[in-house]
C-alpha cells in the first residue's frame, strides 16, 4: 500500500467531506456502507481522485463494491496507473 496515497485520500475525506480534519480513518473503515459518504460526496471524491492521481473512474464504479474503503480505492487507483 502506498502510504502517501493513503494520507492524501484520508486527509481529503476527513477535511473536505466529513468536515472533521482531526479525525483519522483506517484502511478498512466502511465509507459508503458505513454512512460516512453519500452519493454527492462520492462524486466529489471521484473527481478528486481523477484530478490528483491522473486516473479515470467510470460512473459504474461509484459504488460500495469499489469505493467502500480506502484499501479498495487505493487498489483501484494503483491498477489504473
């Protein structure tokens, strides 16, 4: 796992989406199924991922199967690089 990528994603989610910059996320914490991220925030996160990491995320991938925790998201990004 890429620690820098984890930190970048975690900081964005906690500061911009959750509005809790002091909060820490763990790799397996459920973002969508746990109710932390709603559909609007999911689109914002996908755009952030695309802009920051230079990868394309298909609309069909914006779901709990690919975006539910940071481990899944990092794996998706790494596979696209």
